[in-house]
């Protein structure tokens, strides 16, 4: 059974640009969550999608957005990149419902220069 | 809001010995889940063990076991017979039925041979 796949693994962008990250969940999983990991702030929840609907949102500015497609794949977009957006972005998938056991991808390392 | 606190930034253990990582949390909910995740240098978050709050019995997974004290809101991880491959960052995490994970700051575990 394939795990959670995140693409790309590494990304370098310039301040002011926008970026789109992709996450393919485990087959059969309908929930996809995104997390930002930085040395200073640790792991912070961005948002969660379940059956194409945003079910939860963390405390991030509107520059951070996401969506989920009918096949449960999810994308996260960050517009007008800032240096502080440099981080490891982790995606996690779960079946959703009452089963909250989450499985993580390997992450996308975003560097903003 | 739920919070998770890991008071030990770093721990060391001799190979084959036992080590306990501490975690406390705060919540007003009665139905929730607690997890320990391991993040090795590869950055892949790996689920180590999970505990449902309604279960009084402590979860165990091979060499890993937890001490869940619901009234004290404490959730410690015991690693027995420590191995070099156990060296990693360990995160304690909380989740309600919403699916959102709240993480602690993490504990770096070093294993000495």
C-alpha cells in the first residue's frame, strides 16, 4: 500500500512569488491535513480537508490556502511569499470520521530567498 | 484551546537501557486521542503509539509503552531496550475528533552505544 506522497520534495522560491505544494493521501483516506514545521514555531496546523471541504483551519494569514480534489489529493498554495514562510510543510492523511490516526508524507522543504 | 507540553528538550539513554519521555496536555474535552510520533533525520513523521482517552489500559507497541494518567493529563512514553535506531525527535500530540493534531515542542532522544 503506497504511503502519503508529497511533491516536490524541495523548492526554492523568491520573495513575492507564489508556490503550490501537492499531497496524495493513502488510498481510501478522505482527510488531508497540512502542517508547517519551523525551528522557532515547531509544528503548526494549517488546515484540514475532508471530502473536498475545509473542515478546520489554523491561525495562518489568508496567503495560505488549500483545496482538495474528488480523488482526495490536496494542494496547498502560498501567495506573496515571505522569508518567514521558509519551512518544512508536512501533509498527513487519515480515514477521517472517528479514526484520527494520521500518516505523514516526507514533507516539502520550502526555502524562500 | 488545547495545549501540549514536553518539558524535556533533550534526553540521552544508553543502548539497551530504558528511557521515559514526558508529556502533559491541557483540554476541556472528554473524548480525545493522544499520540507519540518519531521524526528521524529524514524528517518523516512516524507514528509510534496511540492512546484513546476513553481506554483506561495503557497502550503498548513492542518496546514502546505509555503511562496515561487522565486525571493528571499526563502521557509519558517509555522506550525499553533502547536501540541506536530509536535516536530521533519525539513529538507528543493531541487530537480531538476534529482530526487536527496539536503537537508539543518535541524531545530530542540521543542513544549512546
